[in-house]
């Protein structure tokens, strides 16, 4: 369909969009975005009305744009035109911002940072951040800057990380964690030290832990590692347990950039001793390989942070690919729940204001941060969803993405030319469900990821006297389900974790 659309005229693409059956329309929109021909983009511009189209179709267009492997400046112009001054649903605007950030970052990787339309795109995000009146609006624009990964925006992210309220600071630190190691400069590390050691003001503990992770994961100085380990006992029991297990997990990871530094520090018995590492919390941090070859390492990581009362505060499941100092977060799903302990009559930590009851999720897929999803916010919202719940999971992202798009002409020694074409598409469906059972005092979370990959390779030699073609098609499908059940009706808290991977058909 993509190859057909690249040869089509605007009126033909527009006619296809208007006549496509409702269930096929998202697929046609995704293909038109992937084609990226001028007629296809012009047809999309005429067809899509951001004030009228259903939210699901607009999000399909925006995510197809965000994951485009080699976007064009015409696609950026189309995106900015659709977002500029239009009245639209808040969720569509939020998705548009994070997609715009991804688009800017990928264009910059193509050495197109200096274009005027690029400057307009960056200013759109920064202006939205300055004008944000609600916390979630600021969070969305900060996550967009994280997707863009533009070094010029790092001072803005640092300002919000240090001075913003908890949700804003957490989003700014999360955005900084998306930057490659070469951009985590001394300026960034100094700010992370101030946050972790609370030099200017007090910070929520998850923000402090995230700041510590930036310091530990980006060529840390030995003194940073020592100071973090020594300060761990000043945190709460659960946070200290989590942080110390994070360090121990990195010691067993051959690919971790700080492994040698940490190994040297662990020879010091003043740091590496039973008293220091025998924390009794139930929080955990684990990372290990799924598959390993000479060229590629795929890893699975699981972080679970609990509150002192035994309630799950945050869980992060992470699937990453590493090759030759190149790191790709293939899929990372974060589920957060807060305020449950106050609802059940538990005391919050001393000196801390009880947080609002909330559960939500955010996901990063192929290094693109998606729009965060709130399951419920506030006690009234929770009760409404408990009583009126359909039991259906919440869709995070669903669609078809063009991941690879390569065309090359290779001159041969004989004087002839070979034409090589490679395309790779991914069908993806990520959904999640959080179920809080107040009467049974039970919390269940389910994250379901289904994907199918298709790769089409073709090499051809076409001359007046000879024609030959080599073609290869590869397909694979997989399903991964991650479930947690937490029962806090008694002590100790009971927890069950389950990671299920269905058999992978490979053709």
C-alpha cells in the first residue's frame, strides 16, 4: 500500500481516504503518513480535521508521525499546521505535543536542525510550556522536549527539575533521562546532585531516586557513587533498599557503564558491608539479559518501589536493546499509584503532605515517550470507576508503524547497477489495566504487549539483456504479558509477579 501511495496523485489518495471503510481508515492513514510523498501529505492535510475527526483516528495519525523512521520537513509543516491555534480535545493536543517532539528529534538526527520550520516547532513547545496553567500541561510539554532530545533545551529542563512542583520536576528528570550520555554534562550532573542531596529544597523521593539513576547511569565519578551509597541510609527503608539493589544489579550487568567503577568502590569495606546492604525493605530492582549475541544484547529490567506501609508506589518494566554503545528502549511501561495508604488509614511519612489518590501509566516505545494515561484521580473518580468499570483494559498505543525504509543503488564492478529496497513494518498493540479492590484490599495490574514484525527485502538487477531479482520476506509475532497482584490485607504484604511470553512464530 505504501509503494502504491508513493506513485499516486493527490486526488487518488484523497478518494481512497474518503471511501475507505471505517475499520480500514486508520490503516490507510498510517500508510499515507509512511509514504510521505507530497501528494499523500497534501491529501492528508485536506482530509484530517482536528476539530471534527474522532480522537482515535487523530491519535493514529499523530503516533504514525511520531514513529516515522525518516520524517520529512513537509510532514513537520503538516503537523504544525494541524496543531496551530486549533480547538481540539485535550488528549489529542497532548498526543500532538509528544509526537511533535519526536518529529523534531528525528529531523535533527538528519542534520536539519537549522531549518526555519524546525525553529518554529521548538518554539511551539517552549511557548506552550511557558503558558501552561495546569501541571499536566507542563508535564506534556516537558515530555515533548525529552522526545526531541535537543541540547539547547537542557537548561529549560534543569530549571523545571530543580524548581518545579513534584509532577513537573519528575517529568523534567524523566525527559533528561532520554538524552544520550554525551549530553549529560557537568552542568546536568551538578543539578542532579543538588536534587538527590536536597541542597536547595526538599524533593519527593521518586524524584531523588531518578536523579541518582541519572548520576549512576552516565559515566559516574567515583565520588558520586560513594556519596549516593553513603546517603542511602538517610532515605526511607524502601527507597534505600531500592537504591542499593539498583547498584548491586548494575554490578552484575556486563554492559553497565559504571560497572568497573562500582566494582572498585565495593572493595572498600566501609561501604560494602552487611550493615549497609542488609536493608529489610521489599522494594527491588533487577536487570538481566533475555538474549545475547556478538552484535546485540536484549535485556529485561524490573523496578518495584514500595511505600513503608507495603503499598506499590511505582513499577517499571523495561525491554532494551544494546549494540556497540547504542542503546534503544524498545518498550518501557511505568505504572504509578499514590495516596492509597491514606485512603486505608495508613500514616504518611513524617513531614510529608498526603498525596492525592491517583493511579496512572506512561510508556516509552522505541525511544518515543507516549502520552501518559491516568486511570483515576481522586477518591470520587476511583469510586466511579470501581462501580462503573467495564473491566476493559486501557489502550496505550495501537497501530501499524513503518520502522525501516531503505532504498539504495549499488554500482557493481561490471558497470551494472543493483537496486536494493528494504522495508520493515510493525503492528503493535499495548494495553494496561489497573484494578483496585478496596474490599479485598488488593491491587492488580496487567500490561499486555502484542506485536508483529514484517520485513521485506528486494535486490534487483535490470538491464536490456538480463533481469534478475532476489526477494526475502520475514515475519514474526509475539505477545508478552506482565501481571502483578498485591494483597495488603495482612502483614507481610503478599505479592505475585508473572511474566508470560507466548511462543513466537517466525517465518
